[in-house]
DNA sequence: GTGAAAGCGCTAACAG
DNA sequence: CTGTTAGCGCTTTCAC
């Protein structure tokens, strides 16, 4: 900046004024400064400015996702970006991979960079470690899973309702021997989906002994293995509810390997590309991750702007999309 | 930091030493400082430090991708992250959406944040606007597409070879009326693939009049429409080469809608989840975007470390994966 | 309308 | 081993 001032023959303050579009600079000096900056290829250093500036905004937010590489997470990321872009806010995205230690590390890394706000998906048992930071003025919004034992806004899908809808759909199509294939029970969304599954089974009076609920299944490969095992068992299920996108793919892989995709019904949670082109098409409870990201970002920006808002959990509805696999009739079909 | 010093009863410099793990501090003071920092929930401000520190590293890099939401881009992102994470370097990821104006805006935004390096996928006609920045010491590596009229390292897929392999595969299976369905001709990767397509056709002596090469196709929906149009035409192709992931999906959608997936051969460029479960499975030329990201990040870090390196374009090979759709025999099959 | 001086939070350089 | 002073690049404050 000093160099620019020297080239333009003005003081650094005048350069600062011009580059920050502050008033009270003559057209002539504006022009000279701009030309000098262009010549020297100079860009303002936002951090140096932020240091002195009141409020010390960095115009950056931290976004922690399961993995930047996961389709669901990536859609949230994109949703956040569509909002932040309009405000020239930059997104620091980091994967935490369902690892509570890494979660802490990533958050700490964000705080050392003095982000103005955080949008977090978390897996730790509770997030009390964040309350001191919130007290210091950092805005925080949780996405996909609500905060535990701390008071922050959350934006989540209707996991319970979605699971109820999926389960009811299979029951209505005449299935009673259902199987739920889910992942880590530590994860809130999966607990909610399992709760919805059991809740609807209870409403229909289906005894727990008739159904299966697998909760510790590990990824796509785990789901595949479990389905093979179940199909080999004494009382194989006639319908499967896959509790998230990777489970869905694993279940499908097993069914196709067995050639059973046309006679074992299945509903997946979360939509995945190409599911409609499979034979049969795969019925899913679709989420709207892009919307989750947008809402979380909007909420965060409102908080950052200091708007007085009630603490809230925003819920995004899910949609059951019938494509064939969920409509395969069971033994009790009308 | 001053507060921490006050609480610990030491000077700020001692706090700085402890928190930066510098030597020459007694165990007792270390302990007192750490306790004070924990009490006050204090984290170092990396930017304030970087301002004074020689070299002024921000330990951040800018990553510009087509879209954080695109599976191919997201895999690059993940590859970059696996490398940067080991060095406590944070990634600012931004989508540019094949928009040259936005490309400039995003880069400028990165530079205002004084990133230590840039990993860029670009679409502008040339990137001369970056050379001044490079002269100032910012390391730059191009990923997926090479730099145009500026001398930077690049990490790219073997697009030409992959396209040759795909084309040859279809020719070998007895097809002569081929169709190439590609996107924007401004994009280097797509030009390379088209070049590979024509090159192999020429080698086989297939006249251009026998084949189709669509280059301005717009996204998945555009590809779908074009395939319908071709199938309605007087001389429909017996085999289709879809030049990237979204084209692949669009082509498949059209073929399935027509019920022609079993008699029109097809090879896609870039692998997509679930392609193996379709009927028939979809043959593709797979790229390794994760590897692209890793290599780009490694190269960038080596540059940032000041290693003297020759300017280079690293090339990642592609792999033809046979799954059925590409092996559908054509009229000239042996 | 413009600029000089002070200071944001931190570390380099040096003194003790 | 520990502290003091100066200054990184910028903006605030205030004088002209």
C-alpha cells in the first residue's frame, strides 16, 4: 500500500480511502490511485485491515462437513456458497469424517483464523466446548444435526417423519418382515430414522421379533455384507429400509448380486443420482441438502448481522419418491 | 494475548513463545501460560502473527473448482485436502461455474486474503492476469486443465489417450456410425477428447461423414435431447461416446427412455457411481480425480517450500472399465 | 479534501 | 530464560 501511495504521490490514507470506496476523495486522486494500484497489481490485504478495523471482520465462515467428497455434504456446501457469495464472504470448508477428535481440531483451526461464523455438522457427544466461543461473539449454526447441550440454531431434515413415511410405505405394500440397515448409532440423524421406523412399526402392531434393525453397519461394504447375510438367514426380510445414501448403494449392490432386486422391496433415505435408471427404479425418501445449506447460511448471516432472533431449529421436509422398488408387493398385499 | 499475559503474570512475548512452541521457556511459565490461555479460551490469531512474521504465511491456499457440488470437482477437493491437512494448511474452495468473469473475481478474492498458493481449474481464454501475482511469490498449480499462455505447473488427466481408447473400443466392437456427445468447446479437456475421437477415427479410415460430433451440448438435459434427436434422424448412430459425466447421465436417460440401452453401444468419459448396477452396466474411461487433487497439492506445497522444480505438466492415466454397454456388438462385429 | 500519528495483535531483534 | 522496543499493513482519530 505504501508503494501504491508512493507511485500515486499521495498518502497511504488516501489510498485506503479510494480502495475502500470511502467518500471525500477528489476524482483526480481516485483516478491516480487506481492507476497506481493496477500498475503494481495491488490488492487490499483484508486481514491487515481487519486487525485495526472495529469489529475485526474477516468475512470468512467455517463450514465443517462429514466429507467435502460426499454428495450430501457437497450439496450443503453448494447451498451455503450460493448465499455467502452474495455477501463476498468466503467459505473455509473442512471434512471431519465422523471423528470427534478431528471435529475439535477443525473448529480450533477455524477459530485461529478468526472466522466470523461457523456452520457445523458434528459427531461429538456434546458441543459445550463451543459456548465460550459463542460468548466471545462468534455466530454458530448447526446443520444436518442439532447441537447437543448447547443453545445454537440448527437446520435439519425431518428425519423422523421421513423414516415413518418410508416404513409406512413398505407396510402398506404388504410387508411385515422388514429390515432397517443403518450406520453409526452415535449419529443423531440415524437415531431419528430408527426411531421413526420403530414408531411406525408399533403403530401397526408389528412385533419387534418380526423385524430386523441393524445399527452398527459400516459403510457401503458393510451394508452389502449384511444384506447377503440376511438373505442367507432363516427368515429373510421381504423389504429393506436403507437409512442413508451409502447404505442404499450397498443394499442395492447385494440385491443385484443375488438377482433379488425384483422381489425384495426397498426404500432408501436420501436421493442418489441414477437411482431412477436402475431396474427397478429405487424408491427413496429424498432430502434437500442444498436447501439445508442455504437456510443454515441465511440464518448464520442474520445472526452475524446482529439481528435479534429467537433460538430455533429449522426443519426441512422430506419427500417420498416412488420409483418401483418400494412398491414391490409383500405377502400381505391387498 | 495481552489478557493471557496479564492472567499468567508474564510478558506477551513469553505467551507468544509458549503458544508457538518456541524453546527457552521454563516449564513453570509454560504451565502458567497454558492454564491462563485455557481459562480465557484464547487461540492464537494466525493473521496478526503472519503480518509481522517474515514471509507472512497465511497457511491457506485457494482452490477454484467448477463446482464444489460436482462429483468430479469434489473428488479433487478431497484429494487436495488429504495433503493439506497433514500440513495444517486450510483450503478456501470456491466454485467458478465455467464463468470466466467469476473466475477472475474468485482469484481476486483469494489474493486479497493473501493465500500462500492457488490450485486452479480455469475456463478463461488465457491466464496472463496471473503472471504478476506469480512474480510476487504466490505459487500456482493448474488442475484438470493446463494453464494457457502462462508458465505454471499443471496436473491433468490423459484426456486424449482416454478418448482414443474409448473410440477404439467402439470401433473394435464393430461400430462405424459413432456419435460424440460433448459440451462446451471452450474447455480444454473436451477439446482433447474430441481430438482423440477424431484421431482414432482417422486411423481407422472412418470418413467424417459417417460420424457425428456434437460439441455445444448443454448439460445433462442437452445430452438427453440430442440423443433423442439423433435416434429420430435418418442415420442414427449405433454407438455413442459421452464426453463427460453429465453427458453420460443424459445419454443414458435418453437411451432408457427409448428402451434402446441394449442395442445402442455407449462409452462414457469419467466414472459415476451406480453405473455398474445399470442394465447393461456402463463402460467408461475412468479418471482419478482424487489423484489429480493429491498431485496438485503436493506440487503446490513443494513450490511453496521453495524447492527448485522444473516447470512440468503431470499426467494421470485413465482406465477403460468394461461393463457391458461398450461391448454391445455393432454391424461390423467379427 | 487530505495527511500525520497512533495502534490493532502479534513477532523479530535485541537487551538483560 | 525473560522482557522491551519496534514495526508488519492497514484503519482510526484528529488536525489541517
